[in-house]
């Protein structure tokens, strides 16, 4: 209750101070969404990707087209597929809606299917099930499937021409990251990353 002589509440604030504090609190609450949005990558936002992103040193993507399975990669600042890096950090499995993709530890680039350095499971067993190494590494120079079926644009890796991304594993901010596509249909994409 305010003291009518001085306009001060028993808590020690005048009516004017209360109104001023309320206005400042309201402005802070109004500006919060802008601050949160600024944490997302501009590249990811421009591509239609949502969520926070991390700059990746490299990423490997498992995809399928025409009944065959392929792995391709991108290194930081790549715009074409066929790059990647050594995974000396941790075995990482991306358990996604269309299957799972495990990137084991290896040195040298690219991973070697005969050494099971990257494996997958699309029969419902997930990361713990039997993993296949029946895939081919593709580059834009050696296989039209790479540049034709997997494209990178403005923070987003997208499948096209009947291809479907199964899952991906990338390395950024000191750790390997399991990344799932936005859906399990042809023409899907890996979102929320920035290379």
C-alpha cells in the first residue's frame, strides 16, 4: 500500500519506479526471441534448416539410390561431395527413422568398406543390430551418383534424383555428432549444420 504523502510503497519503491521497472522487464521479455534466434546459423536459417548448428570439420553421409548404398563426405568449406576426414575421435552411430549409420574409428581418407570403417543397418536392428559394409564411397569425380544425388547448398545436404539419406556422422566442436535427416523419404536432407 502506498503512503499518500510520498507515493512510496511499503517495499520502498515509488509508483513511478514500479512502472519503469515493469517497462524494462517487458522490453527484455520481448527481445528474448531475437536473441535466441541469433544463435542459429545464418546459413542454416537461409536453407530452411532449423535449430542450432555447429561448424563441422567433416561429415560423412550414408545414402541409397537404386537399391545400392553409398557413403560420401564433405570437408569444411567443401561445396562438392567426396571429402571427409579421419575419425580418430569415437565410434558414433546415428539411429534414424530409415536405418542406422555407424562410423567407426579409422585413419586415412576415405573410410574403407572392406575394413568395416563405416557400416549400416536398414533392417530395423538399429545401432545394436548386424551392420553391413556393402557400400561404395563416391566422389563427384568418380561417380555421377555423388554430385547428381547428393548436393550441398547453404548449410544443407540434400538428396535428389530418387536418392534417400539414411544418416550422417560429423565432427565439430571437439566431438563426433550423430545426425539424422529431416525425414526418411527420397529428397530428404540433413539440416542444422554449417560446413
